[in-house]
């Protein structure tokens, strides 16, 4: 009997097009890709979305500084982010751009009209402190010495008449949804941080800017105002899947199962976005997974420090799977992490060259020396692999990428120990080799979401009984 596949809709945030991609966004894209690939393995109907956020003040200012047309400049930078998905072997199903006038603009205008029809849009004069880096107005709690607490740069005083969204109206409802678990914010620390903001009370937010100072779509019915960047950016999650027409695809995939985001944009995703959806009568995403920042040698990445890591160069130097592995294994999923070339190369040599690479080479090397035919694996090795898989599944459902990899490497260590205990290089025991072939195939399947190219090579090597050097050791 035909059974309908369970759907899984996952998104990354959409990075600004004011600068080329750095390794911080690469981490988020790879984390989301693991979840997408894992859920495909489970047989789910997966839709995986990423893209770029192009309107607002940041892209506009950089383009003007360079003497470029903002749309042409955004086209160029957006193209680099699209190239990055290919370089990192990201399995996204679509790539949305907020300058897209066919798919995105009608959805944003439709959502605005829904908010307006709910009585949640009104116009007033306003004066406030604005951070161009965050693309948001700042409250007193978000200001230190006249600077944004995130970007540590002086704030701009903005005074103009704008449209506002009644964010305050939804404080209590969002709080209830998070406490009940209907809207999950992961990890717990970010859930508590969001609840703290809601308890203090979120004020209504400016949802438009005057056209001469901003770049974006016009407010429906008012050609002098353009929509605020977050009002334009957040709806990408619904515009890409057909909200404008509310087509079959939209009805199939919405609500999102996971939004993967960085901690600097948490408030917009855990409070602004749910409020907009509630106002429009739409269902809320099921979970919002919040990761930390990626520092370099203990310092925040910045152009002024000259420590911005180019993910394209990293992939070119070490290979895509080595980059994916390091970011997923070394960086704690929900905490700030640190990138250093020294740690990268140590992890590469110990885990990849000396771990999985060495295991596959040893077993296939020994099997090639005898007339070997696979036999049924032992109950012990089947049990060990099943226990590893069960633990791995639990860890991935909890977004614990690094621990899931540790779990796989424990199985690799078990295989190495088995080889040594059985002195396989001497006995060349076909029964032991069969056990190891079985275990390595299982390891390959577990690695597919993390390092897909290598995982496929491992599975193919075992099937063909022919080895290749998966990870040549880095020698200084």
C-alpha cells in the first residue's frame, strides 16, 4: 500500500550581500546540509532552502562606496554565495533572493497586506538609534557607550515617519508557544534568552523607511516608503515555497521543521517572525536552531584584523570533506567556536588520514592478499553497529553534530581494536575481514550526511574491494 512520505523543510538564514562569503556562514550551511541529508536517508520528502538577503542599507552603502549599482553588486555577491553551496557540496533544493520580483516580491506584498488587515500596521513619527550592521533600531539595553553591543560601532540617530508593526501585541502568545514547546528554540540557553526578552516586553517595531535613504520593495499603497529589511527578508522562508499563490508546494512544506540561524539574528527569528506569522494567520516553524560565532585564533573575524577565512581557499587547499569534517567535529554546535590552521591540520591527520582513511586502507590491503569472499557478519559486529547507529540517530535529532561524529569514530576505533586483537595482518582471517567489511559499510552510511563524497568512496571501495588514499597525510 502506498504511504505518503513525511516531509522535512529546513532553511538556513540568508546572508547579506554586502560582502563575500566567509567561513562563519559555511558552518551554518554545512550544519543544515547534514540535517537535510540525514532526513533524506530516513526516507523523508526533504526541501532545503538557502539564499541571500539583498535589500536594506548595508548592501546599498557598500555598492555606493564602490560606485556600483546596488542590484548589479548584489547579483555579483549573491552569485558567490551560490557558488559556495557548490564548493561545500550543499544539497539545497532552492536558492532564494530577496530581490526576486517573480517569487519573492508578491509574497512579501501579500504578507504586508495580511498584517495590515489584522490591524497590526500603523504610521507614526519616530526617533531612535539605528545600527546599520544589525539593520535594526536599538533599545537602551542593546546600547553600550553609544554603540551597538554586537557590532561595537557608533549608532545613527534616525528621525522620520514610518509604518510600525504591533510586535508588542504578540509578546504573551509567543511566550506561551515557546514554554509549551510548540515553538522550540534550541539550545535551552537561547530559549531562556528569548523568554527573557519577551518578559521585559518587546516594543512595536518600525517596518518601513523613507525611500530616499533605503533600498527595498515599496510599501503597498505608499510609493514614498520601502519595506524594512527584516519585513522583507524573513518571508523568504515562505516565498520560496509558493506563499504568493499558496500553492501545493507551500501547503506541503509549511511550516518549516527547522530554521538554522546564527545567534546575532535570534531575536528576529524567535520573536519578530513568529509575531508576523501569527498576525497573518500562518503556522509557526517547529524549531529554531541557534548556533554561535566562529572566531579565528581566538579573535572575532574582521576585515580590519585581516583574519577573515575564505571558505573557497580552504576547500581548494584541503578538500571539501576535510573542511566539512573540521567544522562539524571541532565546533560545538550551539557555542562559539575557534578556527585555527594548526587545529585543522591536527584533526585532519589524526581523524581523517590516521582514522577512517587508515582503517579502510588496512582492511582492503589485507583482503587483497587472499582469495576473499564475503560471508555473513557475526552477531557481535552487527550488534555493535546497531548500537552505534541508534546512538547516532538520537544525537542528530538533538543537533549534536560533533557527538554524532564521535560516535562514528568510536566504531572506527572498535574496528582498529578488532584488527589488533585478531592480528589480522598475520591471520588474514576471512571471517574477521567480513565483519570489518560490514562495519566499514555501516560507517560509510553514517558518514553520508557529514562527508558525502568520502562516504560514497568508502562504500564503493568496499563493494569493489579496491582501496584508494582517502586523505593523504599533511606533512609539514
